């Protein structure tokens, strides 16, 4: 290994691994599924970049997908108020304090990236992510693990 290679490994590796730890990518499909049943939010990141890729083909009015993050204890009630917010609000009640983060509702081929403020999430608390499109939560939900 030459000097440059040693330097590159020492300097670049920590940056790469840190960036990966603070990024979460989830893909959704026309089969009403996320490709992950859980993901990790690290408190050591001041914010985590969360990207939802909708790899489906249907428009968002038919088969829309989003990610909504809430405490596990709030998921039933938030799911109901989100549905009641209706299609014009893309099934997310505006300024709902129980919603800790959410992406836009996406149609097929669309993508949204948001920043999740890790100060809003506590280690030791249980969180879930789900799609708030009516009827999707049963198949489209998973756990958010909060770690340091
Ligand atoms: Zn959905």
C-alpha cells in the first residue's frame, strides 16, 4: 500500500460510514409494500436524511405512498385523523404535533427526501413508520429503531 492509499483510507472511511449512518432510503411499490420492515434513526446524527422512492407506476390518487413517523402509541389515532384529512391534504393533517416527520404523498416514479430532526425522537420509546393512504397501513408499516 503506498502512502496515498493509507492516507485515503484513514481520511475517507469515517466520512463515508458516517454519511451512510445518517441516511435512510425506503422504496415502495404498486404491491402496497415498503422494502424495509424497520430502519434505524441514530441520535448521534443531528438530523437523518430520509428518502422515499416510489418504484410503482400508479398515480398518487390511486396508489399513493408516503412515510409518516409517529410514536407507536399514537399510530391508531394518527391513522384515523390522517384519513379524515382527505385527499386534498394528501392524508396528512397539517401541523399535527403527533407526526414527528412525514414525506409527501408520492405517485409512481416519484421520490421525496426529508430531514428528520433526531431531537424529536427518544431512545427507549417505540416508533413506527407507515403509509397514511387509506387502507395501506396494514401492509405498509414498520418499526423505527432509535439508537445512538
Ligand atoms: Zn401507500
